[in-house]
C-alpha cells in the first residue's frame, strides 16, 4: 500500500488530506515531574573542620541530578532558603541579609575584561525593618531570572573613567566554562551577610548553571512528513524550498600526476539553518565533472571532509594602553576554532553516472567521450549533534558561533591547483548555522545515516568530551 508520504510527494487520487496540513503526530508520553534536588552550602566557624557546626546555611532547589551544581532553564525561578543560627557568635551584630543572583563575563584578568551583566538581589532581613531576632532566623526566597539583559559597550580610560558607547539587549547567555578557553561565563548565588560598622561582612555563595530555552523554526512540511513517516528526506531537486544551497565551488587539480581535472561541488543544508542539539543537520552534496575517475576518487568517504566548526569570538584589553579602545566590531580576537563533528555520507539511491560507457579504459577514448558528457554524483549525509553542545549565543563582546565547512579533499592521487587548498588553509565552502537547545513543535528529527556510521562522526580532538549524539535522539527535555 502506498504510504501517505509517497502520496503526498508524487501525487495520488486518494490523498488522505490536503497538502497544506500534516497528519497528527503522536505526542511524547507524559513524564512525571522530576523531584527537585536540594543543594546545600554552609558557613562554619572552623572551615578546616568539616564536622564543625554551621552558623549559616543556604539551600537551593533545582532539577539538576544529585551531586551536580544547581541548573536552571530559561523561565524557571531560583528558589531556596537561608538559615542563620543566631545562638552562635558569627551571627551576632548582623544588620542585613541579602541573596544575590549574579552573572559575570570574563575575558581576561584585568578589570576592563570583567563584565557583570546580571545582578538581581532580594533583601531577606534588615534590622532597620525587622526588630525581632530569634535563635533560628530562616527565610525562603524566590528569584525571577530575566530572559534578556541590557549590556553596554564602554570605553575605559587609564584614569578609570568610562563612557557608554552603545546599549544592547541580549538573551541571558548559558554558563560557559571550558578548559583551554580564557573566556568564561559564570553564575553565582551569593548570600551577603552585612554587619555593623567596623565588623567584617560574610559571604556564602553557590555556583549554578543556566540553560537558555532557544528553539528553531519548524522545518517545512515535506521534511516534517518524512520524519513522521520515518521515510528518506527528499533532496534539493524534489524539495527546493526545504534546502539552502550554497554557491557552487570549482576545484582544479592534478589527478595521478598525469592530467588536470575540474570538479564542481555543490552543498545544500536543510532549512531552516537552525538545529537542535541532540538532533542532526541533514546535508546533500553534488559533485560533477567530465572525468569519471576523478568523481570516483573525490566522492569517496575518505576524500570528503565536511564538518561542524565552532568559533569563539571575544575582545579583551591586553594592557592599560588598550583602555582607550572600545569593544566594537572589527577589533575582535578569535580563539582557536574547534571542529566538533564530521559529516557522514552515503550514496544517493538514484545517483548514477551519465556516461554512456563506464568500461572505457583507453585514455584517449575516455577524454573524447568525457569532454562531451558531464557526470554527476549525488550524496546524502548528515552531521549528528551532541546534546552537550553549547548553543549559539552572544553577550556584549563575546560570542559563540557555528558553521558547516567543506575542507579541501583529503586523498592521495589528487593535488589541488591552489596553494591554499593544497596546504588546507581554510575551507572551500562555509555556511553559518545556529545551534539551539529545544525542539520545535512537530515530529522530532530522525537520523538516516547507516548503522556503521553511528559513532564515526565525532572529531577526534573532541571525542573524549562529547557523548554520541545518536544515542540521545531524542533527549528527554531537549536541552
């Protein structure tokens, strides 16, 4: 029986519904609410003795696993409590107790490289307002996290004065702390315990993780239907609106040291160009040439190198002499790029050479025929995305970007004509993409790569730190 997917694409006299709507898909089964985890931080009179009785206790509740930092997703509140044991000497002479949610960006050690973009405080107790004191002072709190923050670009002088150059609203960025990257974004919850004059204040703090809830637009109807039917995706020719095709790239080189060949490469990415981590980036690649041997060589899995690349762009003042330079576009420095994952490729089932005789071996005869006939190879592919990827974001003078890059062919027997490709200096093609944290409305993306490719797409330099994306399709929460 013809599937509704084939009927939708190729036409049928018995279409079950109009082409402007999709059949209902099965909703994800209801999951019971996860129990909240209690995270505890304490201050004691003797920090060297872990069994010492605490005089200040901070409790925070989140959906993070036991033993990890508290984690809050966009739209959630930070809830918890603070308790002071007023029978202990450290709790005496307290004049005010505040809880502060703080977010900071750091791109260097100097003050010019520090930016506090979130500062939300709640006063729990003040002697100016509350006159009563008990043996146990206990307060609950709830802090709302904004979806956006307003940050300014400033110019600082050696004297310490500053002027505001521009103001922009940015989505609250995710926690970002990675080894070998000097820049970081960190969040802390601070209990500030102020005392009367001439007495030292105390701070009790707890680090926490923030995850934005970014969501791409849903794919167009034909791709949604393919996901629902678990059917192969239609390529750019059959579904031109569902793909974004980059301008073609022409590659010239010497094949087996005896002839110059030209190959045209065309890469297409499924639209929209935003993808949820833990899912896939569908790809389509077309190679064309008048030389069938060049096509055989360059369309192999070993020759093609298409990757997801991450780029971190930031700006920092190197020294006091740079204080007079504002953080403006055009003066950004880039951390070393990281290739996150490799695309996997397989032959399109309908991809065939157009040569009339594939068995010709004489070079002179082959050249005569191939000069009149252009041959094509169409490959299907995808990049599997780890669910641990940081999403695309920017805040002030710091941003994390992703792109899909086509790197020079990596195969013996073919030497590119241009030195940049010969020495792998930069990609042949590059297309910016966005990585999001949540799935759009509709059926979840499906991986179509053959089973033997399941664990081969993660680049070796990040393989140890990234979990296989295929095992997480779909993740339980999408972030």
